[in-house]
């Protein structure tokens, strides 16, 4: 059995020595499969021992230690052109007024959350460079000598949640119960009104052949099955969020949706599709440490 605490210590030591790092590099450093390394990274995120950037390199965020946030500037070359322009402008001016900027710049500022922090001043939405001290920001906004403490203006931060605190609303499926109109008694039926989609049975059979244990059904439809499953690994038993698509191809948006579901459930994603994906889609999957792909055969 792998020593998980030891692996956690190695991850923290690696990030401490190398700064913000991609999950693939971290997995290689601790000699683990990226999918299983992601399970340990998720635990470290939950305990707030590490952080995750908003900025992405390809399809992956960077992992860093608290206090290493400014080192993310070393990766600004990966920002989109409009985002990089907004970043450079904000870093130079320290403060930007939202309504005074071009629409493209406004959108870019909202996307570079690692470097741009929104706040409200005199009923206006403004942006400050993340690594400028609040005292300096106050001096920029109120350059005249302050007459009294009662006249000091306070900056109201409206920060968005940190990456590890972001939540994705769970998918709620409607459950129907039969009520007798005469007696108004709640009747619980053991058997569903409609038979389970054949695709669910096909998925369960496939999982059995792969020695993957089906734990809990979350959503089952003709074209999609979402569930919790258990995969045996060198780390022991790891829970995965299963997202199975009953279709020949999968889009980038569907992959993003699967990742969001996995993040909400705090577990990696087991993605099952019927056919080998295109090279572009395969690249996205390979670059994301949260996904393990299986082809339904």
C-alpha cells in the first residue's frame, strides 16, 4: 500500500521548491499516475494546504502553496492576448474603473482573477492589481490629505470565492411520488414507473468486466449515466464520478461539464464514451489530470 502522507509531503516539497506547478509535473515527481495523483491533490486542496490557480495552461490549472500567488506572473505568457493586455495595463496603473474600460477589457479583467481584484468605491466598480497593498490603493483613490478619520473612505472588497471554495450547483433530478386523491396518503413504490434505460444496464455490465464497482446512481437517461463508482488502485479504493455518454463523439463543452461535476463531488472523473475521441479531444483529456477515459466496447 502506498504511503499517502509521504506522497503529500513530497507534493508540498516539490511545489515549495518549484513554485506553481502543473499536475502532470507533480504526478511525475511523486511517481504516480496523474489521475490518482489528482485524488491526493484534491485532499490537499480541501485542507487548504495548497491552492489552485484560475489561470489554465492548456486545460490544467496550476497548483501552488499559499504565499506563492505572485509567482503566477511567470506564466502570464499563456494568457489570451486581450487578457494579457488587461493584465499589463492593470499592473501599470494599479487601479482601473470598470465603466471606463472597453467591453473587451472588462471581460478580460473578469477572467484574470489571479491578478485582478474587484472592489466598490464611491458606488463604482473598480479593479485593483492583486499584489498592490491596500494602503497604496487608498493613496491613489484619495490623494488629498485626510481631514479626519470619520471622512476616510473604506474600500469594499467584493472578491469572488477562492478556487478551492468554488461550488457547482448539484444536478437535482425530480422525483415523483404518487398520492391517492381520496385518502391523500403518500405511497412509496418499490418499482419505478418506467424500466431503467438499457444504457444503464450496459454500463453496469461494462464496469463489472473492468472490476469497477458501481456504488450509487445519480442520474440515468437514455443518452447519459452519472453515478459514483469505486476503482481499485495502488492507493487503495478510490471513488470516481462516472459520466457515461451513449454517443459516438464528445464535445469540449461536455468534457468541461464532466470536470465541473467531478470537482463539485470532490473526486476524479471516469468518462466513458463509445468511440475513440478525435486527436483534439484526446489532447484535452490527456492534459487534464481529473479524467480517466474508457471506451465502451
